[in-house]
C-alpha cells in the first residue's frame, strides 16, 4: 500500500503540469494474448538505437528501411526496438526533458517497422544499468522513480497515437539481487503504467510488456507481482541466455545437445510457464551467435528452444547485435540454417539436423556440419552421422548450384550420409591448399531446415610470432597475425602458467579434456579476419601471476591430442 500511495502522489504532482494527448482516428484494440501470438517470430534491432551514446555508435549504421524489408521477407512478424535514453536527456530534475529530436527518431523508426505490418515493442534499454540501476551503491530511488516517470511520460506522449501494433516494455533487464530490489522493479512497472496513462492518447488500451528482476525467468518467477489496478492488456517478457558457457564460449564449452542439456532448458521454460499459467509470455531475447558457436550444436539449440517455446505457448524474439545473424550491409543471413529453424519450427516440426558430439567429457568433437580433411592425408569416403528425424534426404547442392548424384557422389546408409571417395576427390587432394572449399546445402522431405555442410581442408594454423613479453604488450589487446589453414575461427583458448597453474577458473579441472583450463571468449581471447587476439585482461592476468604463461589456441576440428592447436608464450 505504501508503494501505491507514494506513487499516486508522484503522478498527481506531475500531472498538474501536463495535458493528455488526444488522438484523431481510432485504435484497433487487441488482447495481449493475440498480440503475443501474432508477434512470433520476432527479431531484435540490437546495438542500434540502444547503442551508447547514440545510434551508430556501436557496430551498426543508423537504421535503414531496407533492413526492415529483409526482416519481413525473411518471415519475421515483429521487431523489438531497444532504445537507450541516457544520453538524450537535455535537462535534469524535475522535468528530465528528453531531446525532441531523439523522441522523433524513435517515432520514425517505429513507423518504419509498423508500416510493413510488423508488430513493434519499444523499451527503455541500457538505462537499466546506467541511471536506473536500483542495485547501485547509494542509488537514489526517489530520483530514479522521478526520472523514470518523466521519461515514460514523454515517450508515452510522443507515441500516444501509434497503432495497436506498438507495445511498450517498461525496462530492459533491470538489475535486482534481493527481494527488495525485485519489489522496486515492480514499482517501476507501476510508475511506467501511470506515466503512459497520464500521457493519454491510445496508451490506456495499448499492450504493455512488464518485467521482473533481471528480466530472467527465475527472478521474475520469484519476485514479480501484478501491478495493482492494471487495466492495460499485459504480457511478461523474459530473456534467456543459457547455458552461459555455451552461449558465450566460456571454458571450452563448444558442445551442446545432450538429453541433460535439453532437459535443463525445457525445465527452465516449464517453471516460468507454471508460475504464470494465464499470462502471455514473450521470450524477448535469446541467442546463440553464428560467430562463436559450433554450427551443429547451435542448430540443435535453436531447434530445441523453438520446440519448447512452442510447447509452452511462448513467443520468441531473437537477439541480433548486427554481427550475429543478419549482415545489414550485404543483406545476407550469416547462417541461413539458423534463420530457417527460428522462423519455421514449432513443437510439431521434425527438423533433420547434423549429429555431433553431445558428451561434454569427450576428448574430441565430431560435427556433421563439416567434412574435414587434413592436408597430407589420403582422400577417403566420409560418413557423417545425421539426425534424420523421420525425413528422407532429397538432394545435396553445391554452392554453385550443381546437384550431387545420389548413389555415386553420396549415399544414405542407416543414419549416415556417406560421401564417396570419388566425389571428395573432385573437391580436394592430399595436397590441396587449406581453407573452406565449398558449402553444400541439404534438402529433406520435411522440416523447416536445409542445413549446410562445409567442406574444409585443414592443416595446423601458423602464427606470425610465438612469444612476447607480457609487460611490453600490456595495456591493450595483443593481435597476433595468423595463417588459418582451415576454418578461420577459434574454438577456444587454453591458458596455463609455465608451472601448470590455470590462469583462469581453476575449477575447470573438474570438466572434460576439451574444457580444462580454457578461458572465455571476448573477456580473455578473440579473433578477427587476420589475427588471433589475447585480450588486455589476459595479459594483466599473466603480469599479476608473475609467471611466463602459454596460450594454446584451438581450432575446428577439435581433434584429440592437440593436432589442431598452436601455442603462444607470454614471458615475464
Ligand atoms: C516458479 O519459479 C521458481 C523459480 O524458477 C521455481 O522454483 C518454482 O518451482 C516455480 N513454480 C512452479 C509452480 O513451477
């Protein structure tokens, strides 16, 4: 009750100064259930209007209409538009005026989305870990509430007359560590509702997305409370990036897809569904990037997440930071198989997918998303285990459109696709130059996916140098030029001091041989077109350890015995 009184007082105060918007035309009312059902599948226009400080500040150019055409053509029904407002306030307390040009830009981008018949969800995004972080040391909750009300009042005013294709989402991933924090997020949901109602227009009929602490399924289940007196049609939005190690390439976790892996994901979704049996649920962000995850594992992951979301009636909106999935510059999907799975899979879809190692304790990783051939070895037939899932293989096509001959180029035996020696000899010899030779596309009699197989000739990569002085290179990332000699990406990196101490996370000694002593993508290691990268944080760790350390770069295929790895030493 205290909460409600306090916040009613706030709105009464602010309402005095502001008139409500009146819209011409009418609003086609829609229930939250229909809105949520209709928006699936959705796509996030990530790292764009949410970039800090401004649109264009991160890895994407300002929004192009052509990108939204592609999203529509690709089969999506909605776009979530994350917006960070922090750097667009032109005044402080008590008005917290937002730059009208920025409000107009958000309005214009929403129009680009909805004019294509796409549903849209607009939010308050990275503000949650800037000024609106209720968990920050010394956080001034009264000021956060005042600013949050004023922000949503201004957004609500600018967007008051948007059609019912537009929904508002209170706040993205608000940090919350305790039940008190969770209660404060509930209060922010209420303030958000009051602010948009005070702004007027069609807002009182508009679908809203409410969130719980962290916008994660567990904290939302624990702490979310329905705002008292809510009259808007409403849904809950949550996000899911789990398991962390697979999604973020931590600790050598390049394998996913065991029954245990699937059961954990199923249970996570089941728990939030069971907590909110009659509330429309939106999975507003999830991802397994085509940049850093292994394709067979990734496709199993997307397949399972879509099947489980469908089973529990949860609509999905995939995250795309602009580097993960759609290349907005070329208009190409980096991984068309992922797109097919995301757009086309329900609980009743049987996708045919490449089989791959699922046992996290394995010593090497097999993947039927590839035909790997090592330089210097004989050309022999290759048998790829495949998960047909009740479908039959209809055709295999090379990237230039040539169709392989069934029976001579390949055959199907049980659950294997066997590529003949004669066919593979047309693609490579023992001495062919290493690299990606071709990409085959498989067509099946059913399912949403037409998975690819990359033919890769590989040899051990070569670094341009193999050591450096840690203190001499500290302070920034160290880029080491590489000749890839195969698939041009890293699988993982092992980091050990000369005396065998794990540089990071020594508990990984309890994991399988492909994970022990492995460091984390982006935090500790990375790569670009021509380099592997040891991050400044890793170099600092070596300096702090005071021990010469060896970084072992690992590539696909992850074969037993280190045959596809190279070492780099940082000396102290
Ligand atoms: C609600 O969610 C919590 C946290 O995930 C879980 O412990 C609990 O079992 C869930 N309740 C139901 C009825 O599923």
